[in-house]
C-alpha cells in the first residue's frame, strides 16, 4: 500500500523475484558490485522494495533517504555514506 488510501498494488512472489533479478542485472551493468554503497531516494512505491532487494541480492549496501528531504539534505547523505549510485 502506498501513501494514499486508494494507492495499492498486488504482486506475486514470482513476479517480485523476476523484477528484483532484472533490477539486480541493471545495477551490475552500472558497475555496482558487492560492498558498494547505493542510495535510494524514492517514495513508498513498489520500486523501492525492488531496489532494496536487488541491492541485497548482489551484496551492495543500500541507504534509503526519505523522499521528502531537500536536495541539500540528500547531497549530505550521499557524501556521508560515499555512495556510488543514486536511485531516484
């Protein structure tokens, strides 16, 4: 379920696994490898969960930044954790 009461989606485990594997391959193609840090700047949507699980699947560390933060706050968090990729 999303932030709005009418905002919801259903997905099977099989569909989720397929999407996570696809996104893990995208991360690998961008040069992300085990031990790298990735920041995720997304609202409460299905793609947030997919991105988190894809990072875990390839062994990358992920840091979720609340989507309501300003650009300056996001920049500080990116610099502090030394992330190699930002997912928005």
